[in-house]
C-alpha cells in the first residue's frame, strides 16, 4: 500500500467509503420504491470490476422493471415481485371498474323503463295533471276534478245496470202487451164472424187450406157460448169461457165452427155408428157431463174431422202453424205427475174424417157400457190411448201408473203436457198464473221435420185458460 494513501481510521480508504455510500443510497432508493406505489426505476450494476470512472458503479434508469436473465441480483428479484403485485392490484381495480360500469348500466335501464311506463298513464290522469298545471297547483280544484271523474264512472255503471234491468222488464211487458193486443184483434174478428153465421169455411182472401185435417173447429158445452151474448151469461166463469172460445175462433180464420149440444151429439153418434146404435141410449142415460163430452167429441170428430177444443184450453198460436200438413191424428200426453200416467190429455184432438182411431174409441165406450170392458178412472183419457195403441199396432200394455210412451207413427203427432218452468221456457209470459197445479200446466209440441214443414219445440197451449175452473173460476182454491 502506498505511503501517500494511508488507511483511514476505520480501515477503509476513500474509494471504499464512496462505494459503500453509493450502495447504501441505492438500497435506500430501492426500499423507498418498494414501499411506495410509484413505478420502480432500477439502477443496475454494469460491471463492478471494470468501471472506467474509477467508482465501479455505473447508474442507469431502466424503462421496465424486468432485467436480463443473467441478472440475479436481489434488487431485480424485488422488482419482479413488486411488478407482480402491481399487476394484481391493477387487475382488481379493473374488475371493480367493470362492476361499477355494469351497475351504472342497470340503473340507466331502470330509469328508462320507469320513463316508458309513465307514458301509459290513463287519459283521465293526464287530463287531471294538465288541469293541475293550469290551475297553479290548486289542491281543492284537483280534488273536485278527480271526484267528477269518479262520479261519472259510477253514474255510467249504475245507469247501465238500471238500463239493462229496465230493458228486460220492458221486453217482458211488451210481450205480454203484444199477446193481449193480439187477443183483442182475435176478439173483434170473432165477434164479426159470429154476426155472419152464413160465412163459408174458407172465406174470400184467406189462404188455401193445405192440411189433411179439415178446417173445422168443434166445441161442446151445456150452453152454446157462441150464440148466447156474453152479457147474458150470469155465471162469471161462463163469461170467461165464452170469451176464450171466441178467441180460439179468431185465431183460426176461415174455419167452420161446430158448437154441439146434446141433440147435436146424438145426431153425430147415430151418423158414426148407425141409427140403431145402443151408444146413443147410453149417452142419453149418462149423468156425468165429462163422459157425455167424451162420447160427443169422438162421434163429431169421426163424422167431420177437424180440431176439437175443450172450452177451457187456451191456445197461444194458430194450430195450423203447429200441426204438420200431413198429420192425420194429433193429441196430448198427460203430464208426468198425473195419476193417469201414459193416458191422453184429450182436451185437444186433431183428426181426419172417418179416422179408425176415433171409431175404435167409440166402440170401447160401447163395450164399457155393455160390461165387456172394466175401467176405473177417466174413460176418455184411457179409451183414446187404448184405441191409438190398437189401431197403430202399439203394445196394448197400458196400465194405470205406467209411463209407456207410444212409438213414433207416421202421420201421428203426440205432444206433451208439462208444468211451467221459467228456466226452461224463459220467453213464455202470461198475464196471470194461478195457484193450482192445473193452472200452471202447458202443452209442448216437440221439434218436427216432415218434408218442407219445420217445427221447433214450441208451446201451442196453456192447459187452462184464466177464469176457468181451477184457474180463477170454480174450484180455484181447492187442493190438488
């Protein structure tokens, strides 16, 4: 060692001290960079043994924290570790930013949907908002406007319900009024017809009769309700029955009318069965009016044919609209609650002249009076059914209480008596319904298609007319 450069007190020369100081500074700078978030700038050792400036330390600022593969210094390892940490931090920041962006987009979409939904406000609310703006936010006026809107809606609903109820009531009332007006027209026509008894069966201007059953109307009663003026009838029920008969006649313009008394009935019996028939004597001796009426209608219908009506049955329509042109026999089955189930409700019969059914019907009456036939019950109801069964080759097994309906037979038409049911017949209206069951019965003609004739299910009759027995007249308040 040269005497010109003696060692220092700590055993280090000036050159060593400079190197040590430089290394310490470099280490301190590296530590500060590690502890801070600022990018790291490294200084590397180029070559400690071949430095040309005498210090052996050559500083260089690097553009990247990475170093060459041959550099295995401690500072390089620290730099690479710090770089990885920074990369992870940056990645976490990017993910956080992405979540914030997605949240922002969601918020924007919700706002847009809310704005779009606001466009669907009702017109009433927009009008209300417009009124609120023009009124300068007057709360009392806004409330009054809202109340007006609500009242208008309630008024519309209430008025609609009342209007529907009123319309339904008006229709029913109009229908009844129309039927009453139609009856009045029939009444005037009947009165005009009765003043001209010489009028022919088919009058001038009337349609040509095309039915197999002839246009003849037959009635029977102990008093002729046609020739006797209504005001001359002392019995209130007779006056109602007389009016009903006149209404029936008016419904069938152009028809001949036979109103039979006992003498007329005897003539018809003899014309049907011969002048020496014993049935004429049995008829004269019979004390029950209902059986005399049964025999009389059978003889008259056999002789002339036509439509027979009990004077207390009330048609709703012309029977020529209900009976098919080809029909040769028509009557009614009793209702399902009858004590004579399966029998014929012969208050109405339509038949052609010289019908074998009516001939057999009369023969059964003769057999009964001569003791060859035993029957307990209404004779006409049973005998007409027996005759129908035998003539049409139906099983003759009809017994009281049995419901054996006849088979359909060509040119034979059977209708059914039923009790009025407003659910089944909502369009059927009547001025008055009686309390007794008989006064609540109707006759239903089923649907029928024969050639060109088409008939939907219809109600041609009320079983009892208002004012008749059990329906406002005698026996109205009896049970049954």
